[in-house]
C-alpha cells in the first residue's frame, strides 16, 4: 500500500506576508454542471470564506482577493445583480461573525457606484474590524489597477494645482501613499485559478515584483491543499528584485 507522507508545514519565514488571489472560474464551474452561473458564484463565496479562515490560521498577514473588477459591469445585469446580492449576504454575515474572528476587513476599489445599503454595510464592516490584529483582508470591489492609478494621478495633480506639492516632490514613495493599499506591503504571491494566465487589471503597481502561481483548479473547487501547494511553489522561488542572488 502506498501512503502519501504528510508534508511538513513551511517555516513562517518562508510564507508570503501578502497573498493576492484572483478568484476566477465560478462561471465555468457552474456551466460544467449545467447550473446557472450564479450558483458558481455562491460556491465561490464559500471557498472565499474557507480560504480566508485558512490564511488567518496559518499566520498570513495580508490577503487581497479580487471580487469584482471595473470591467465586470459588462456582464448581464442579472449576473451583476446576483453578485451584489451575494456581497450583501456576505457583509451581513460577517457583521455577525466579526466578534469571533480576528480579521481586519478593508475594501479597495471605487465603491461609489454601489448601492447606499451596500456602502453602509461596507463602512460598518471596516469600522467594526479596524482594531483587529490578525489577518488584514482587502476585498477588491469595483477595483481596477488602471482606475486606481488614474485616481492617483488626479489626486496628485490637484495637490500640485492647489500649491501643496511641486512636481519635484512626485516620486515612487509619494505615489504609493495615494494607492488604495497605502501602508501595506506589496503582494509577494498572486494566485490565479481557472487556467487563465493574465492579471485582468489586478494590482498593477503593487505586483511589479510579485511571484505568480497559476492553477487550472476552478475557484469553487480551490481547497486549503491548493493554497498549500501554491505556498510550496512560492517557497522555491528565487526572488532577485533586479539584483543578483
Ligand atoms: C470570477 O468567476 C468571479 C467574478 C469575476 C465576479 P467568473 O465569473 O469570471 O468565472 P468564469 O471565468 O466565467 O468561469
Ligand atoms: C478577473 O476575472 C476579475 C475577478 C476575478 C473579480 P475575469 O473573469 O473578470 O477576467 P477575464 O475577463 O477572464 O480577464
Ligand atoms: Mg472569469
């Protein structure tokens, strides 16, 4: 009989401080089962909860999940509506769960086009979890890397026009202060399930030196074991940041 030996956990210093996940493949997961796409989103939301808890358990400091892009409005209205309904459900649930969890939740992206009800729930979730000391969870919602950088450019231009900054003050460090992720480390590892090999406008600035792991697993099927596999792959990478090592 052949037994697979249990893998030893990675030492904490081999873990990425910040993981980004492009939660992709919900629609195909449902279509494969002849189910409506929104069922795939519902299972994807379950995976999201499971993986968030797992990241918290193994001591990941920061997790950014891509939940809805600035381009996802192109989808049929019924799909957008069901995604918003799921988001509302998640927010209501997490507001009741927040006491038992040590997760600090933040939203990145332009939430202004979302319904007032959802914006209010987002505000509450951020407010209630702001002093949590465990996992820092960023949920990218109506997020687009290009939108983020365009917004940064507009904010800085305004500061210059109003005389608070001069063009010479503009450098990488200053620019970073205007990002949605200001003050957080850049993602060390970005995982994209579903067999697509692109970034789809996710964390354009922040991913300059991220390690990517792509997998064919569809997001609703993604398990803690798949995360472990990505972490082991990451631990083998030799990150040089342009230097020699
Ligand atoms: C990701 O799954 C969820 C969102 C983009 C909101 P998809 O809905 O993109 O699933 P596929 O890529 O069609 O399978
Ligand atoms: C990226 O997935 C956005 C999210 C997972 C939220 P998409 O399914 O929207 O990306 P494309 O269209 O395949 O590039
Ligand atoms: Mg997709």
